[in-house]
C-alpha cells in the first residue's frame, strides 16, 4: 500500500510535469512537506492526551518541514507556482495526502516513515538527474535571495536541526549560483532519507535526538504526559 501511494504520486508528477521542472518541483515540495505536518499533528495529539511525549521528534519534524518550506520558496521564486492549475493540483494533492498519512501514522508509525523515506528518495533522484541534465545552464544563473539567506547568510540553527545524521554546524554550503542551490536541495533530500530511515529503527525512541540536544536527560522520553 505504501509503495502504491508513492507510485501514484510519482506517476502523476512524472507524467504531468515531464518537461516543466520548476512547476514539477513546486508540486513535489508542496506535497513533500505534508507528511511532516501529519507526524507533528499526531505527536501533538498524543502529548495533549498525556499518552506520549517526544519533544525531540516534534522539533526534528518541524525542522524538516521548515527545510521543505525553503525548497518550496525557492521553487516559487523560480516561477514554479505561476500557473493556477499547478497550485490547484499541488494543494489538493497535499490535502489528500495529509489525511492519509495521519491515518497511517496513527495505525503504524513505521509504515508512515517508510512512505516518506521513499518520497525523499524520489526527490533526491529527481534533483540529481536535473543537476546532471542542466549543469551548464544552472551554473550561469544567480541563486535566489531566499536560498542565499537560508543556506549561507541567515541564522542556520534550523538548517542544522533537521540533519540528524551529521554533527550540528558541520555542513556550511557554498551558494554562488543556481547549481549550488539545487545541489544543496538534493543533499537535503538525502539527509531526509537518513532521518526517515533512523525513525524506523527499533531503538529510535531512545536514539533519535535533536542535533542540538544538550543532554539526553533534558530531552529524555517521558511517558508521564504533560
Ligand atoms: Fe524538498
Ligand atoms: Fe524532501
């Protein structure tokens, strides 16, 4: 079922947007944020009900959604959302996928994380192919200001926060042109794949921590509720 859900999404995006990369990435980024919203909604519900507190996971999932938001803002700055039909398709698909992922996450969190691991893998390969096909053209174009601010000149706390597979502050991108921007978007997707894989491990409840977590005691898993 998970593979079918991902397959439908990939088929629709690849078929409808074969020759329109920026609208295609705009749709992909709009939908790709939604599972993180679904995870946060369910985790928030569990915490509100006093069932399960997992502050680190909420923080990491928000940072992941924040990263995807910036991918989306970059696509919008490149004109990916300029046509009404693309905004319509992206938003309605996101709405449907949000509720599907909420239901899957409540029934089987590991399956919901597996879904996102596959989506992130697809995103990685999409950007990797785009970089290979358009290298010269992309190196000739400037980076959008939103990308320069997010990756290089702004506050990079949130940029570090979603990368659970690397030490905080160890990745500092060079952003000189549009190629660098897409290279880093691609690498972000690879970090998402790693985190989604880590979320499915047996020891994830204990082992998966915010990159900024000072001690395990502060963020220790609590079953006592709020
Ligand atoms: Fe993305
Ligand atoms: Fe992603």
